[in-house]
C-alpha cells in the first residue's frame, strides 16, 4: 500500500471512530438528560403534593383556574396579581381584608395552581377569563378590584368591559400603558443631549436570551425543583419565610410557568396598544393608586432611579386622575411589591374604598 493510501486509510479510520465517539457522547447526553428529567418530574410531583391549592379549581371552559376566597360580605374584593405572579403574593393582605368582607385571589392561566388555557393572553382574553371564573365560581358582584403591576391594567379593562359590576378599585404600583414609551422618550432625550442614556451597565441582549433559555431548560427539567431552597430569593417578591417556601414550591413545580411567562411577555406591546385605544375613564368610582418610592431597577435599565421615579409618579398621578374621586398615595419604604413590604398601606387603601360605598 502506498504512503498516500495509508494516510487516506488512517484519515477514514479517524473519521469513523470520531463519529462513533460523537454518537456515544450524544447517547450519553440523552441518557443523562432522561435521568435528570425523571428525577426532576418526581421532584415537581413531590412539591405539588406538599403545596396543594388552598382554594378551588374552577372550570372556565375545558381548563381550570385557581380561586381562593376568604371571609364573607359585600362588595367582594378581587385581588389580581402582577405579571408572572400568582395569588400567594397577597398572603399578607388577604387575611386582614377577610375580616371585613369576602376577598378572593386568583392565578392567571399557567401560573400558580392554574392550568394554562388554549387562548393567547391578550388583555381581552384575560379579562373575559376572569369574568368567567367569577361567574362559574358563583362569586357575585359588586366587586372592588385590586390590581398589582400588570394586574392594574387588567382591572381597569375589567371595569371598562363590565362597568355595572365594579364599584371601587385599588391600583398597587400599577403598570401604565404608556410607561415604556415615556421611558424610551426620556432615554432618547439623553442621547439628543449627548449624555449617557444608561445609568447602569448595558446588558448584552444575546446574554439575556441565553440566560432566559437556560432558566427555561432548568425549569422544564425540574432542576430547580430538586433543590428549591437554592433558588435565589432575590428573584422573587420579598415575603415571610414560610410563604416564600410555598411560593418557590408552587412556582418551581409548575410545568407551565415558563411558557405562560413567555406568552405574557410576547403580548405586552399588543396589550398596551389595545388599552390605549380604549381611552378608559372611571367616572366617580372610589379609587386609590399606590406608588412605590424605593425603586429597584434591573441591570441595564436605561434611566437613573431618580428619573424613573419622577416618570412613574407622573404616570401614577394620571391613573389617579381617571376618577374624580381618585387618590394617589406614595409607599415610601416599598419597592415594586408594596403588598409584601407595606401590606398595611394596601389594606388601608382597600378599606378606604370599601368605606366609600
């Protein structure tokens, strides 16, 4: 055999055995992922057994949403969570309000104990879903609606679609449909002036996407469910220790949390545009708007805390002005989750609206 043929034969042999090695490595990876996935599924099941839903699972059209009610009386207070959140975030508020009237907290589809429905999370679908939930659960109005963050958008649209059912409202550090546009305009003004448009370090969009996908894989495989205590508390709302343990357990055991979370984000711009088109006003409805003062900005946020607080105060003043009886109250010691840090302010606001009936 010539030297060139020998070299060619060796090369083919190397390629052959290299392919075998890659195949074996791929097979090993599949086996490892299967084992991890099985252990993760068992960990999720154990957490679900440890933290069963405290309320009722209500059929809303082929899937079920979780609704937890306490107390008795009328009007019924309905607690609507923020984006990516669920009913446990109201754990310091709900029992206190239940001493006065009936109060119900629920979970968006795919979050908490609720099942993920087939319809996309447009603002119209979310509001119709809540209406169906309350109807099918036999929770009659009138309602005082309390919405945190993105939930503040949904409760305003609910009052717009079902005005005869809503007699009062509390907005807890609510999202405003124009806030992203206001932030972008402020950032653009910095650029026009030749200043630094970003008070924090810029975050690489690619690294954000990779981080998001990595966390999605860890949630899906149940890696976090195997060791919920290692999941960072800073990624969640501040809560008492026992509530935080339950919050982690429910969130990390979910098979739909991340899908629901991604869907919610994907429809954000469309939903805000839809709300702008509604031109919602609240007449003389009793209304309290709570605005957080201790802002905690994410890495890469384009504005300083001071400028962001100024814009947010303006936006929340606009929300308070939607009703001739609207009031704006600042939560001086709270970040975004006012009901976690200063729950007494939320309780006082709800009782104030109830007393105004």
